[in-house]
């Protein structure tokens, strides 16, 4: 069974494409909505060396979305569909 976080993440990822590094984008290098800066912070927090956000794994992507976004908005407390 897919939980609400997974359902919501699937919906977000439909709109967050692959890799982007447009010179006019202030977020710089981005993969599936995760910027290089956020990815570097995450990798450092788990004691891993930094590398290109192009290499983000599904597990890392989910951990970042859960920690930095879902938990921040207290997504588990939101009604299904609102999240």
C-alpha cells in the first residue's frame, strides 16, 4: 500500500523533470527538484562525499523530500489529498 507521502511525492515528481542547469535559474544544477546545494547538505549530513546531483539515488531523493519538505509542513497531519 502506498502511504500519503509516497502518493504525494509521485505527484510532485510528475512536474519535477530530470536534470537542469540553466544559467538563469538561481537554483543552479537541479535533479528532480533537488538543487545541488540541498543535495550537498544532505550528503554531508550522512557522512558521504559530495558529488553531482545528477547521481542522486531514489533513496536519497525520498529522504530529502521527506526531511526537507514533508516533515517541515507536517505532511502526516494533513488530510489525504491536501498534502
